[in-house]
C-alpha cells in the first residue's frame, strides 16, 4: 500500500482466501464503488498488478484476479484516507510450480524476475502515476506469501513497513536480517494455527528485534485464516506501521 501526499502505497502479496473470505469472492456488489485499474509495471505484460484507488476515480474493470474483490474490501474498509493499493498478480512460470511468489533465494524453473524485483517495479510504476509518500510504502501478505514479503523487506529499500499475517519465518532462506534495522514489522498470528506454527511468528519477532527492527506481534483466536474483525485488525496494523515504519527511500 502507498500513502498519497501524497499517496501511501499498500502492496498486497495475496495468497489464499480463508475463513469466510472465499464465500464472498465472486460477489463484488459491496465494492462496485471502489476504483481499480488493471495495469502493467514498466509495460511488462508479466508484471501485472491492480491499482486500487484513489477514491472517485475510474470505474473498476469487470474482470479481476481471484483475490481482487477481497483486496478492494481492504481498501474500502481498512485503509485510512490517502492510500492506494497495488495488488501484484502472481506469474505461473512452469507447470507444477510449488512456490507462488518465488524469491532470490527461492527460485522456480523459468522465472524471469523475483518477487522482490516485481515489488520494486510496481512501486516505481505507481510513482510514475501518482506522487508517493516514500516513507509509507507498506506490504500486506498472508500465509504462503509471507516469505516473499520478508525477503522484499530485507532486499528492497522501497518497502518501509510490513504487515505479515499467519505465515512461516525461515531466516536461512532470507537475506541477511541486519537489513531489517529501522524497518517496521507488524506480525499477526493465531496461537492455534496448525498450518503455519505460531512459534515461527515468535521466532520472527525475536530475530527481527535483535536485528534492530521495530516489531509488534499481535494474536487472534481461531487458527489459520482471516477471522473475526479482520478489517479492524488490518487497520490497527496500518496505524502501528504509520508510527513505526522505516525511513523514506530515495526514488
């Protein structure tokens, strides 16, 4: 996500509709008023993303990726005024691909760019369309997209804060954690999670703090998935990142 000044940018690295979200995925009536553009970063057809917002702009396209209605609901129900949302669309590089969001240390056959490079390209593409508040470029990721968000936060100087929900943390598959110094991480995880063990969120909190990052670990009940007042919880995470993000990167 991006904050507009100027705009702030909120990048949603989406993976997995859970806990009631899937049931509403096909029904977009409640977000018909949310503007969205289907665009390409750097005119690269494989770097597709949805640019959601600002309010009172163009009409949303009729077609969408699977998570697009949910991400538009995040824009409508969870974000403060002055934000844009960029939703990258994962590329299928090969049949049988196991990693949805491949990274520099988690590559897949045939890939032409990493998720970290994809995120950087999206940030710059949005910056060419809107004036960005470079200090407020945040990512939201959940479940299996979390590792890519961790990687991007450590390799990209463009991302200043990360909201990572219900995900694994594997530092041996990440860049040097020293790069986390001064960055903000809001971790959201259920102690009852049996898909992505809660101990990994605790490990991430400890390791990132030791590296000099600002970290907050928030819990919720019910196990793996978006449960309860999820938009309120996302809003709380954004509010925390507003106060605890890293420094603005130069264009």
